[in-house]
């Protein structure tokens, strides 16, 4: 019984990670489209008075430092 629950939990976690990846891709698409097509809406969305290109450069530099990491602690 415990093995079945463990396998079920692993499958649930696997599905959640896949759904999260889809959301991340949608976010990246939204940011790209807003930056390319509607700069005032982009600035309002990110709440920063930067041009989209400058925002992307700052994000590229800071991204590795602020990315969420799995620790896998038990």
C-alpha cells in the first residue's frame, strides 16, 4: 500500500512540474509580445520605466542568481 501511494505521489509531482513548464513558456511568450508590440503596457505590467531591451538585459544578467532551485531535501 505504501509503495502504491509513493508511486501515485511521484506521478502527481511529475504532472505538476510539466504544467509549471507550460506556464513558464506562456509567461515568456507574453513578455516577448508585450515588449515587441505594446511598450506602454509592458512598462505598466513590469512596473519599471525601462525599455523592453534593457529589461531583458538586466533579467539575463540576474536570471541565474534568482532562479528557483530544487534542493531535494528529505
